[in-house]
DNA sequence: GCTTGACCTTGCCGCAGCGGCAACGTTTCT
DNA sequence: AGAAACGTTGCCGCTGCGGCAAGGTCAAGC
C-alpha cells in the first residue's frame, strides 16, 4: 500500500500518518524505489491501534509511551488519569452550559447582552431611578454618580453571586424610601465639589458625615463590624483588592471623605 | 490601578490582560508618565465582561465580535451556536468515556492492552489454537499463517463492530471442528509454497481449491453472493479499500490463489 | 548611594494536532 | 504529450495564553 491507501483504509489523512511517523508513533515502513512509503497490513494494524487510542482522547505522546512501554502498568495509570480528566471536562462543560443557559435567557428577555451598564434587572432599575433623579435636579449629573454606577456594575459582574445580589437589593430598598435618592444626589454634589480639593479641606469632614448618614442601618447590619473597620483601616489602599481600586477611583479628597464616612459607619456598626 | 492590580481584581493573569489588549478585546487605557498602563474601574467592568464571555467558552475573536456589534442579534446566534457546540462536545466526551470504560475493563482483565496481537478474547483464543496446531506440526509455521493473523487483527480493530465480531465467531466455530485447523494449516503450507511462484503455476489452482474447501457454508451464507462476487471481481485490487490491501499483502501467485478460491466460493454462494 | 525585590514594558517562541501551501518528482489515464 | 492524481520534505498557521528575554521604574532597607 501507498500512504494514501493506508490512510483511506483507516479513515485518516495522509498528513496525520506522516505526523505519526514524525512523532515516532508509527514506524517508518520500507520505501519503494521511487521513495514512496510502502505499507503492509501490519502497519494498518498498528495505525488502527494508534487511532483507537487517540480517539479515546489520549495525547500523541501518551500514545507513544503506552505503545513503547509494553509494561501495561503505565497504561492503567494513563487510562485512569484520562478518565478523570474526561470526567472533569464533562463537568466543566455542563457548568458552562448551565451558565450559558442563564445568559441566553437574560439576553432573550433583555433583547441583548447588557451592553455597558447593568447586568441584573434590579441594578438596571436602580440606574433608571438615578437617571430620573438626576434629570429632576438642576445642572449636570455629578461625576461621582457615574463613578458609583461603575462600581456597582463591577461589583455585580465580579462574581460574588449571593453577596452582591443582596447588596443591590438593599440598595434598591434604601433608595426607594421617599427622598432617599435626592439626599444621595446631595451627597454626590458634595463629593463632586471635592474633586480638586486638598485632603485637609474642611468640606471633607462635612461630606463624610453626609455620606455616612445616607447609609441605612439595614446595609450596615449586612456586613460585620470588623469588615467595616477593615474597609476604613490603614491597609485598605494597598491590599490589592477591590477596596484599593475603589479608593484609587476617586480624587484624593473624595477618597478621604469616603473613607472617613466608612469610619463613621464602622463606629455605628460597633 | 496598574495592570497587576486590575488582573488581580478580576482574577486573571497580566499576560491575559495584555493579550486582550493585543486582540482588541479591551481598549488600551491611558499611560502614566512612566509608560505603565493606568486603569480605572470602568476597565475592570469591561474586563469582567470579557472574562465572563470567555469563561462561557466563546473564542476571543467571538467575544470581540459580540462586544463590537452592539446589535445583539449576532449575540443570539453566537450563543445558540456555542450551546450546540458544547452539547456536541459533551456528547463526544460521554462517548469517549464509554469506549474508554470498555478498554479499561478489557485492560484490567487482560493485564494490559492487547500489545500487538488480538483485541478480543475470541480472537486471542483463535490465535492460541493456531499456535497449538502449528507447534504440533513439523517445521516452521507458514508465513501465510502469520499474515492471516494480521488480517484478522486488522479487521477486528478497524471498527465494524458487529460484522467483524460475527466473523470471528464463525471462524472460531469453523476451526473448532475436529481436524479443521489442521486442514487449514495444510492450506497455509500450499499457499506458502507459492511465495516465489509465477501466477500461472499449476499449484495455484490446487491451492485455490483446497482453500475454498476450507470455507464452511456457514461463513459463505454470512455474506451475500454479490459481495463474494465483488471480492473476486476485477476491480478488487484497485478499489482502494480493504480488499486491495488484502491482495497486495500476498505474493502474486498467492494472491492469485486466494482470489481464485474466492471465485470458487462465489460460485458456491450462488 | 546602593542593592534588592516587586513591579512594569515589548516581543518572540512554544504548546497539540494536524491543515495548508510550496515546490517538486512519479504514476497513470487519456 | 499533457493533465490529474498521487507521492516527497518542509515550514507556517491556528488557540489562549505561559515562559523567557532584556530591559525600565519604584519603594524599602542597608
């Protein structure tokens, strides 16, 4: 047989056959006078065995090892490992499909993936409420409000399924109280004014007080007192986690005010 | 944020982030004076979205398309396609695991993968019977016998689950008859003597007759008369399938004898 | 000031399992 | 004689980054 006949017999490409030669999976057969490889049925048997193994999902080098080691002991190991690997892959795909189904459902309801804004309906409602409030107020929207939306969107997309959902829920309740969103925008205004201020500006303390007053007890209770304290603690800027990014997100005086507000909240939490 | 902070926040490597920049999945942020990339929370949001999509199993270019097209129509398509693809993969893995389980069972029973010989126990038994018969006969084993084993091993490993299994079964029955294997070895001897003969050697016809006499009616009935005729027909050598390889496997006079035998069988089959 | 270590920058190679293509020789059919 | 269908070797391409090179930058400790 020539290579094409062999390949056709087994149902594989000639490239694959040559590849197997190259990797040493299949011994090179005799050559004919013209240089063509000349295969016999024993080569076909060998190739069929190689292919059976590769189709099981073994890597080519694993196949080579299995074929080389006639020990058969290693085979057992390899097969066990392979099965575990396949089981893992199967689970992973199942999980992906589950998540994908959720995304598809949401995309269908929503008419598309959340583009740059909110992910959940609750957050979308919250943003809409913000937009209404802002439109009812004079002047442009404070930049801090838009930053706040970014933070919320990030928190929600960052994964912590349960905690963040609950957070958004509480936030929705809190801003649903009459006048709450207006008060929040007052605070945004105070913070916005600090964009170019020094960190020792007297308005910092004022903004911090106002911000802390906006946080309802229900949200304070949701987080442990230690966590509140940590959030305002000295290491927060440099812990490399979310808080560091959060503080870095604001101008220095704004960050100072936010931090002071969290300190006040932490005191209330005790 | 610098790139490491961003990456840590989302839970990804800096390499991946840069890779996403390179592929245009994530816009390049402003640079600081020292050339470092400077990220804000909005970048984190964008990155989180990219990552959610990639973790669903979308390719990076698909993610880019989805993010670029705010149409959302294409998204639906892509997600459908992805789900179908994942379903296919899941099925494939399931099939592989099933086949793998069979191989593992066999390997455990057998103390290793069939090394170069038979695959099934039935074929192993047949080969053992051949070895016994050969040992009881004077002189070395005819080369044709070994070639025959190759053919059988190939047939069995080539896949056609049902048909080949039945073939081996019938072969087992046929050779279990008293004296059958001895008669087969007589024929092997006749064929072996033809290795250097011309195709018009008178012994060809004799060997063909003897070989045809070895084939029991049960095997003849298993294959349709047309298939027998085709197997001995003029196109068999060049059809590129198994028969071509089979005939090429023998010396010319041997092949001629085998073919003549099949012709005789085909006549009996009618 | 100097080192050390942890960052950052760009850029190119490697990975699995071949497919594609180049650039060429052989066989076979017409 | 020419075309079609084979064969040969060899190198590049694909995915989603990781590794490594060969630096520049920054903060901390001596």
